[in-house]
């Protein structure tokens, strides 16, 4: 999903949840919008360029949604670790819950978008390190760096 759509949807969701979370709803916005920073990290590692502007325009010009590229914060393993951290944190707070809710909402939006726009269904290789590793092992291409590229 395009970054501007995530921004608008995150802003609307933060406004809707304001009566429940108060000013902590800003953390929901941050979790829902800034989860896409893993796309920037992917750009840094693959292109060896730290320019945020270049990364943004690269992703605008190149639709990578159909490629088998895994983004760290978009994986099931990350979601599980995040959920466990929230549930077992001795410092449970509304802000942490709102941040986590924002991340999960972002992922749901991504899954819905992928399902609607790519009729082939949702590819587990894009959302799980384990599934990606099994796929690469079958293809005899399993290396650390191949986990993050097509």
C-alpha cells in the first residue's frame, strides 16, 4: 500500500481511538505508519545508500509488491515477539498497547490490499522468515542475504 494511504489511514485511526487512548493515540499512529521503516532498511542494505529521499523515490518508481522481498517488521515472527513483549512487559502501559495495535492494524491493511490487488492470494514467503527459509532451501539458494531479496 502506498505510504500516503498508510499516513491518512493511520491518522484517521488515531483520531477514532482518541476517546479510548487519549493522547496515547499518537503511539498508535507511530506504530501504524513508521513500521514501513523496514522498507528504508532494505534499501540501505541492498543499494548501499543512506539517502531517505533516494529510497523514497526508488520505491515510488519500482513497485516491489509483486516481488518476493521480506521486510523485517512485516514478518509473523516480529509480530509474535512484539505481542510477547507487550504481554509480559512489567511496564505495561497504554502507549505500548496503542503502538502494538497500530502495527497490527498496518499489517491488516497490507494483507487486505495484497489480497484485493493480487488475486493469487497472500504469499507466506513475504510474511515469515521460516516460510522464506523453507522456500529458499528447496531452491538450494538459502543464504542470509537471499532471505531479504527476490
